C-alpha cells in the first residue's frame, strides 16, 4: 500500500484528502505543519508528499527544499497545492508539473498518483 503525507493547516482540506485517497487504497497521513511532517517522515516510508504552499511558520516551498537536501527523502514524489499562490510565481514556473490548485479535483489527482506511484 502506497503512503502519502498531506500537509495543510486547513482541517477540512485534510479530511477530504484523507477520505478520497483512502477510498482509493492509499494510506494517508495528514498534518497541519512541517514539524509534524518531519516526525512522520522519520518513522514511515512515504511515497508521496503533498503540501499546501501557504503554511504557518515554514511554508511548503521551504519544506520541499529541506526534503531535497535529505538523501533518504530526496526521491519522494512531491506535489504542491494552493488556492492562492501569490508571491510564489518563480516556484510555480519551476515546478509547474508538480502543482495542483485548490479546490482539488480528486479524480485527476488520483489518476496522477496512480500514474506516478503505480496502482495503490
């Protein structure tokens, strides 16, 4: 079973993400900030990290940069999510293939995950 870590400070977004993805056979961990995400990464084998860009304290971009610096996490498939990514234009240009908008259209996300991660 593929495991996904979803980071979003919006509890409702976390709940929806978990419900839709677990229905498709994925194991989903949801957290509201990156400190908790690091704890999950240290104890679970995560196949995909999906993070909101606009998080309190450490934003999703800085967290992505930290993940890329860690040899043990560097190959995890990564997606950025945002409903209003104002100020992150440079990042969106660089990572446009790994960006999805809110509200998330779950059928497209599931197709993308199945393609990138293999069937759950």
